[in-house]
């Protein structure tokens, strides 16, 4: 026993009574977790360490996502006050056409909070948390004979990292989402209906493709950053932009001929016409989104999240003013709202691009444009296809339910009620996607650096955190069930329909605290192909048919369609949970190294070895 203690003493210095959580390294935590049993008393510090990383990553991402989403969110809100029909049209355009494009191309800093804590009675312990490092923790987690009393500090270290990432990520996601959210606020009933169907149906379809493709950037760049293959990251980002723009060109035809497409899937002529007006105005946004997605994930993979949050908030504030001027002052109506949304997204692209080119933070990862981006593009393309299929099946499932609601009796009321609830669910999703982004970054970085135990530990911490948050959000939905609909419309029938759906919305919000995080872990690990099969089975073979039967063959109507969505999400969550629990993280480290070699230019990688 004496020799064992002597052997472990140097290893445990990172978690002694004088160490600080921020001084821990993934290597230390990895070694610590690999040696069982570990005393329970150490888990709080381990969780604090992982949570710290989580919020560092997700903070800015959440801000960017929310404010980007709010561009569309606000647009729909204004559309709703133009009338119920406008809201339905805008919703169906957003879901049908904009959703299609986004599908092809697709994911607040808490440092001030930690600084404020430095003045509290917890100053000493939090200082210890900051002293931990990933390397130290990785080593500690490998030796499971370490007393469990050390885990509180490890948890504190990880929690701090997670929230520093997640905070900014959440702000980014929310404000990006609010670009669309705000746009819809300015429209009337008919315009809102057209914009909604374009946003949910077409834009949602496109978003699924683009966001799905972008998740490949998140996987490979995150693992390249962990492996310190910095120059490869810029090449990967350029490959992604090339492929995204190619996808955007193909999706342009769907946007342009959206009226015929919407009529073909059963939408009324008035809503389809309004949807086409909105969709054509979003064509410019499609190309901006195709460029912004890879750039955001390129920055997030190297833990640069705060600038994205600042950019998202600034553009959102400007978008609010521009949309008000275009719709109310200048009277440009639905087309003006769509063009303003496109302009705001191009502002995001320009500012993000300038930051990448001129910021010292990217001097090692961005070495300028290179013809190497066209070399070896096929292996990377295969990963983007798997990524796109994975996320498309998920995004299109939700958007498809909105489109189906337009086929119910009283389609305007059904479409408006589901669209409003879906907008709030998407708002919550932006918050959780920020945490999912942080989880993906943490997992991909640690796998790329060869620290499987820290990657596994990060998964545990982030899922525990998001479950607690989702419980709080579900309670808020139930408390403010009537007020939620009044923000979009004054139509009493729509308000009543939304109020009836809020209990189901609360259930979906709770599941949102688990499912996106597990998907983020899958992206960080490179499991996109496996998850694509899971999504196909749970969503389309089981969930969608159940929703259609309950919606059209029973008196449940819109509620029946929503129940089908809940069933599909629940089954997918269970499948992802089983997949994660059964994962061999040591094997994932080997796979990460092979994936990086296949996706980046070999010459670039060899130069850095």
C-alpha cells in the first residue's frame, strides 16, 4: 500500500486541498477517472470543473443561436398582428421552404458570474477550481482508487468550463433565432400564415440540410483542435463553405418555385401565394446561412464563443429597427420583412468573416484561402452527407408536423396554434442547442486530445445540468400558458387553441433538456450515420404515423399531431441514451484520429506532427 501511495502522490497534486479547479487539466481528470473506485467526495469538484468548461463553450453559442433565431421569431410576431391568415402563410413558408434549405446546411459567457463569485465566501474554493487542468483530471480519472471526496472539485471544474462555453453559445443561438421570430411579429394574419408556412416548411427543410452539413465541421474541427492540428481547421472550414454554397444553389430553385410546392402538399392558394413571396425574399438569406454555419462552428471548435454572442446581439438590435421601418414605416409588407431578414444575416456573415481574418485568436487556425480546400474533398463530403441526413431527419420531422397541421379542419387556427407553440419550442431549443454545442466541443476536443475519461465525464455533467434546467422551463410554460399566445395574436380562437396545447408543449420542453444534448455528444463523437438510422426509425416509422392517426382519425386534432411528435422524440432519446451508455470511449479516441486524417489534407497534418 505504501508503494501505491507513493506512486499516486504526484498524480494527486492537482486535486489536493490547495489545488484550484481551474488548474485541473483533462489529462489529470482522465487518469483520475480511469482508476476505480473513486471516493464520492471528489465528484462535486469534478462536476464543477466540467460544468465550467460547458458554460465557457455554450454561453456565447446560446446567445448567437437565440438572437439569430429571434430575427425570424420577431418577424413572425409582427406578421401575426397583421392577421391570422398572414401568420399562417408566413409560418408555412418558413417551415416548408426555409426549413428545407436550413436542413441541408446545418448548432453568455459566465466569466462575469465567476468573477462576482470571487467576492463571496466561496472565493477560495472557486479559485481552486480554476487551477485544475484537463490533463490533470484525465490522469486522476484513470486511477479509480482515488478517494471519492475529490469528485466535487472535478465536477466544479467541468461545470465551470461547460458554462463558460454554453453561456455565450446560448446567447448566440437565441438571438440568431430571434431574427426570424421578430420578423413574424410585424405581419398580419394572412402574411403571418404565408411567412409561417415558408419558415417552417421550406426554410426548415433547407436549414436541416445546411445545419446537418455544418455538424461535420463541428466534429472534425473540434477533434483537430484537441489534437493541436490547427492549420487543418482552416482548410476544413473552407471545404465546408464550398459544399454549403453548392447546396444553397440547388435549394434556390425550391425557394423560387415554392408556391407550386406548397400547393402540391395541400396548402391553400392564398397561403401558398404569401409563402412564395416570403420565400423568395429569403433566397439571399439562404446563401448567408450557408457561409455563416461553417464559420460559427469553426470558431466554436476552438472555444471562441464570446465574439459570436456580441455579434448576434448587435445584429438583432439593428434588425428590430430595420424590420419596423420596412413593414410599418415604409409599408413594404411581407417581402420587405423577408428582405430585411436576409440583410441581417449577411451582416452576421460579414462581421464573422472579418473577425476570422483579422483576429489574433485565429492566426494559427486561419492561414488564408488555399487551393488545398479542393483536395481530398470526397472523404469530407461523405461525412457531411451523413451529418446532413442525421439532422435533416430530425428537423424535417418537426417541420413536417407543422405542414400536416395545415391539412386539418380549420387549417388557419390549427396552423397558427402549432406554429406559435413550435416557435416557443424552438426558442427553448436554442438554449439547449447552446449546451449541446458545448457538449460537442468538449467531447470532440477531449477525444482529439486522447482523453476518453474526461470526454465521458463531460457527458455526465452536461446531461445532469440540462435535465434540471428543462424542469424549470417546463414549469414556466405551464404558468404562462395564456400569455404565450397573446404575444403573437389577439385572435381568441388561436389563443384558446394555444392554451390547450401548452401541457404538451411543457412535455416537449422537458425532453428538449435531454435529446439535443445526446445529439451534441453524437456530433462530437462522429456518430452521425448511426443517429441517422435512429432518427429514421423513431421519427418516421413510429412517431409520424402515430401523429397522423391521432390528428386525423380522432377528435384530438392538432393535439394528436403533437402527441405523435412526443412519442417519436421520446423513443429517439431512449435510443441515444443506450448508445451513449454502451460507448467504448477508448475506441472513440482511435476513431477520432482516423477521421481527422481522412477529412483534412494529409500534407497539412504531416507538417504539424
